[in-house]
DNA sequence: CACGAGACCTGTTCGC
DNA sequence: TGCGAACAGGTCTCGT
């Protein structure tokens, strides 16, 4: 589930509250429960429980695919990986099947980190930069201009899709939005970054920002049984549309594996790179 | 350095 | 109907 638009949606929900329950800022943590130890990347659970109890949450934000909760003197970083979700619930809610960490709050609510596949991680740290500084620029940062993006892309020999999904290059794109952005920019996923022009780079940046913005506007994408509330899955042009006609030209959408990830594209609108010219 | 395979996990869906 | 294989939004580590 969680790429930039889904994480942004969850951050907004945690900030503003949901279902009539207030958001997290201003709430004091009365107690924490760790139900799956490995969810805590750091510190170990006993230290985590002792440290976080009694602290007050100040802000909730997002950086790349990380949720960032300011809880002075710490930051709580949360990465949802494949199946994580964070919810605000009444304190009386029954424990859900895949709840991994729960924070009990001072207003009879709780924050639950639920994660079926157990890949998600949390860090309670005084030095969030140590982790967040590894991330590349946020694609929605208004300071990101086509010329600068071109300067970043042009020296890279990697294929476009794995490069765009590299979080140290650009922070926020995952498998869904990368396929959708490359389709909108009419670029084949295996094109080498150093082979695309400034003009193509402008289209690509525009496409990336466009699919992310639409994803956020639709509260993200909900697929299968994981994550709920978003509707962007009803507007995919290529992701998981294998065999269906391209909305632009009618060619059947193709599925290939690139960088061990399922990849969807239109063979006509996104022509194969010509390897003789590389 | 680039790339691929494997690991980490549980659950659903597909093919026989 | 049953059962194993394939597949799923992400990232890290290790080997070539």
C-alpha cells in the first residue's frame, strides 16, 4: 500500500483526527504496548516503553514514505513498508488482529500501528536526521525544477524505473506511482536515465507530480484487503491493468519484471529503448 | 559500481 | 474441493 500519497493521507488523518476523534498533536502518551518486538528498530522495547511514557506529541508530518511524529525530546519515525497502517481509535476498541505497537493517549483514544506482514518499522530517536538525511528530494518539493532534476538524472546510468524508486535519489515513489508516472510521461521503464532529454525530463517531472497529486486528492490507493479509504485504484492507467487496452491507443497493457518488480506499460505509447544507440 | 537473489512476513488468488 | 505456487504497496544485505 503505502507510497507517498498513502503516507501523506495517513499523516493528515493523524494530524486532524478521524471519525470524530481528535488528532494526535497535543496528546500525552500514558502508556505504550509492544506486541511484536521486531517492529521497533530502536530502541529495544523496554527502553522504548520507559522513554515514551508521559511525553506529549507535538506535530505529525511526512518525509518521503516516513511518518514523523515530534515527541520532544524524541522523534518517532514510522515506516509502513508493505502492509502497515496507523489508526486513531477509541480506547475501548478491541485489539485488532495485526496490531504491533499501540500508544494509549490521555483522551481515551489510542494510536495503533497495524501491520499484517510485519515489515514495518519504528524508530524512537533524538537524531532523526541520521535516517532521514539518506533520503533524496521530495518529488512534491516546489523547489524541484526540471533543470535540476535533469542534472540529477543525466549522470545516472540506471534504468529509469529502479532509479525513480531509489529512495536516496527521490523520496516517495513506489511501484504503483512509478508505473503510472512513466506511462503518463510516455517513457519506457527500462530506458537508461542518461539517455533522456531535458524535454523528456520536464514531462517526467510533471507526470510524477501529477500522479502523486491525484493520488493524494483521492486519499491514496486501496488494493486487496490492505488499507482502506482511498480510491485512486479506480483510476490506474497501467498498474495491474495487464492485457487491458491502453486508454490512449488501445494496445494491450504489458507486464514485465524490472528490478524484480512487476512493471506495467503500454508497448506503443512507451516504446522499447533502442539498445544499439546506448 | 551495478545488478540480482534472498531474506523478512502473512494473506489472497490462481492453476491444476 | 484441495493444495501448492505465484504474487503483493518496501527495503536491506550479501554475493558476483
